[in-house]
């Protein structure tokens, strides 16, 4: 019987290998799930445990990248059981690496790093260079989101070079997308857009729609920052369409929400974060902290300070050490007349390694308003001057306009680096800056005006 299976194996296995390979190329679509399901059934019938474990692991990873990480664990657990039975340490290391992705998506960077390093140790012993590339590539993302940008940049450059050396276009593309994000938040906006577009070309060539979305994320933010609003809206629609084509709406919606709030489009930010919160609640396993922070800021722009406060508190409770949540809380407290609390939140922001230039500028705007409320005009001027100095080192023209508008509204027009930009189209930031400069001017809007749930 064993000889019969062995003889039939190559012939019967071929379609299952083709199915699994096709599923990896397609990404997290319903077709991909069917391909892996057929492959898993086929390997069970043949009795090829090693191939079955590989298919199960692939299906689990598809769920991770397809936006449904909670559904990945049963596949990964069965694969791990088979690897343990077979004594396959390399297979176990790959499962551990995939679980690290799950921890990363859930916002648990400490656990993710521990799992990555454990997997990498085994992969190094087995001289699995491809596995090491994937592990250290994920570690680069973990370091980036933990605010360790120099370490992230070094890892991304090294992993990309090694991936290109072994013709691993997917790994190279992931690192190029990360380099685009690193460059974006360093303020090198035009360069970030170029890197984003180059990474997108890689993923499009591979037919990887999830990778394409990943690559386009920093590019969309760069377009908004450069003031190319019409192109940015078109790109946001394209990202949404790509995500919808394989059921991945969460990440696409979050990307658009961040870009919308950056440009002062608060209504669109509320609409897209509503999608993110509904989807993450239904799917599980994905952190919705950023969506809550963006949503809180959008409510503040709309004048619904009560909803803004509720959502902001939920964001900080979820990640108290995150800079964006603290910066948004500072803005809301300033608008709400809680000056001392605003200054306390704002003071936290520069202490966080992960703080971006936007986080620091938002905190400075909040601090300027709070100091004005306390009659501390010198400190208010100093806070705005810090915002001006920060934005001057970047290519973010929209936020530069926001800061110049703030200098003018606060009565410090002589400190504005480009006073003519006070007339720039900065969306709902215009009203928010006016309210910060003249505390008490914002009236709480009704939930029907602000839109959606807190």
C-alpha cells in the first residue's frame, strides 16, 4: 500500500501543488481559500503529512494577511502538531513566525519580537536563509511600529538587499514598502512617494493585491502631504477597490482614514473609521487603536467634543504609550478648556520614540492653545515656534500650511514661514485651528451632524 501511494504520489500531488502555488499568488481572496481547501483535502487523501502541514500553514498565513487572523490559528495549530510529530523544527519555526504576524497585527509588539527571535534562532541553525529573511523582515516592521526607526531602517535595507540577491521579489517589495513608510515619517515626502510606487510595481507584477495595498499606503499619505488632493482621492478609491476585490476592507479603510484626517477631511475619516471598527469587531485579532485615535480627532474637527473625548479615552486605554493618541487627547482637552490636562498630554508626546513629526506638531498646537488659556503667551509662542521648526524640516506642504495658519490665527503672523499659505485649503483644520487660537469658540455638534457612533 505504501508503495502504491509513493508511486501515485507525483501524479496525484501535481494538481495540489499547482493549487497551493496559485493561492499564494492570488492573495487572500475567496478563490485563494478554495485553492488551499482543495489542496488540504488532496494531501489528506494522499496521506502526505509534510505537504499537508505546508498547505495548512499556507492557509493560516492567508488568513493572517487576508484580514482574518483569528481564523488562522486552527490551521497553524494543526500544522504545528504535524511538524512536532514529524520532528520538523523548520516547519515549527515557520508556524512561530506566522504567529508573530498575528501578535504584530494585534498590536502586541513585545510578544511578536519574542516569537520572531525564537523562529529566527531555529532558522539560523538550519541555514534557512529565506526563512531568516521573512523573520527579520517582520522584525523590521515591529521595530518601526515600536518607534525604533534606525534599527528598522537598517534591517529593511539588509533584508531587501538579501532578498533581491535570492530573487525573492515579495520580501524585497515588503522591505521597499517599509522604507517608503520610514522615509515618509522622516519628512522626505517626495522620496517616500517614489519608493511607494516602486514597491507597488513589484507587487503588481507578482499579482499580490495585499502587497499592493501595503505599498500604496505611504504613497497616499505622501500625496496628501504634497497637496496633490485630487490625485490622492483617486488613489484612495483605487486602494479601496483593490481591497474590496478580495474582501480586505479593513486595512484599505484605515489607510484612507489616516490620509483623510491628514488633509482635514473629517467626514470621510468618520466614514472610514466606522468601517474599520465594525470590521475589526467582527473579525477580531486586529488592533483598532489607530482608528479610534483618528476618529476622535475627526469628531473634534466636527465640533462633537463629547464623542471625541469618549473615543480618545478608549484609544489611550488600549495603548497608553502611543504618541498619536496622546497628541489627539491634548487637542481635545485644549478645545474643551482643560488646559492643564492638555499640557500634560502634550508633554508625553516627544518622550515616545514612535512619535512622528505630525504627532509632535499636533501636541505643540494643543500646548499653544492651553498656554493661551492660562495667560502664558510666551509659552504659547514657543510651542508654535517648535511646530514651525519641526515642519520646516519636512516636505509636508499641507501641514506646513496648517502651522502657518496657526501662527496667523494666534496673532504671531511674523513667525509664519510662509504667511501666504494662510489661505491654503486645509479642510476642517481651518476651523479647528481657529478654535484653538480662540478657546471656547467650538460648539458641540449633534451626533447626527458629526456622523456615526462614538
